[in-house]
């Protein structure tokens, strides 16, 4: 067990129970996340509660990507780095972040990306940026798309229900390792995230039935 895994082990008995206490969470299709090997998790993003929710929903240690501004916040920066979070400069080329992202999956670990690159304020998933596709194509690892719904309405004290739906792992064999391939793969990731999110809307309307199976 490495240092990051050790921190996550502590988090699973401290922070994750707290997250479940304040966020009524339903987790659909989590068995689709590969239990070993490098993989990219790509999900939408509405609220600051999303990272702890996705970390709680995931069966594996996740190395998230977070903007450099978050890493500079006293206390928060030290906390997220202890959980293996990678710093990235948004809006510009960040070769060090790309190197670390590729290194995570190359070493057989899980990289977690909020695929739109920033929070969406409309309650609807936005366009997917090429980061997830780039890492998956360059390192020949699968992407597991996932959607979160309900967090756009969640606030401290209202405990709005939040749900996560995981899609099937997808590989992009045959696509070129360059701009064209990244665009095609990103479009497919976006399509799958939006489909999962639409399904979660239906599940919330039905009262979030247990045992429902999300689309691939």
C-alpha cells in the first residue's frame, strides 16, 4: 500500500461516512469499474460536493485533477494533495499535469477527471474537454464514463438526494493519437455521460429505485 492508498483507507472510515451522512447517495452500476489496472473515470461536475461524492462512490482510490487555485487554498491544498490530487493550470498548456496524469494510469491506478473542465451552473452536463480521451488514447487504457445528478440542488442543510451512474468501460482502439482522435473519443464520452445523466433524471422521478441498471 502506497502513501495515497493509506490516506484513502483512512478517508474511507472517516470522510466517506460523513459524506454519506450529509448526502443521500444512490450508486448505480459501480460493478462496471475495473477492479485493477489503469483506467480513466470521466464524469460531469455541478458542485463542490461532487469530488467527495465520486470518491465515496468509487470502489478504488482515485487520483483527481483539480485547478491550481484549489491547491493554493491553505488547508484544502494539503488535504487534496494527500489524497493524490493532481494540480492543473486551466486555460493553458500544462505539460507537468499531463505527464502526471499519464503516469497515474501507466502505473495501474485510477485517474478521475471532471470531463467538462469546470463546474456547470445550469444543472445540465456541458461539453467534454479532450483530457480524458488524450490520456486514454496515449496510454491505451479504458475510460469509464459516469454521471452525477442531484448535486446541483444540494446545499448544506437541505440534504437533496444525489445519484451516480457508471457506464461500461470503453476503449478507443483504432483512433489516432492526436487531435482528430481526441475529438472523436471526447464526443463519444460526452454522449455516454449525457445518456447516463438523462437516465438518472428518470430514476429520480421514479423515486430512485434500488437495483436499476444504467445504460452502457
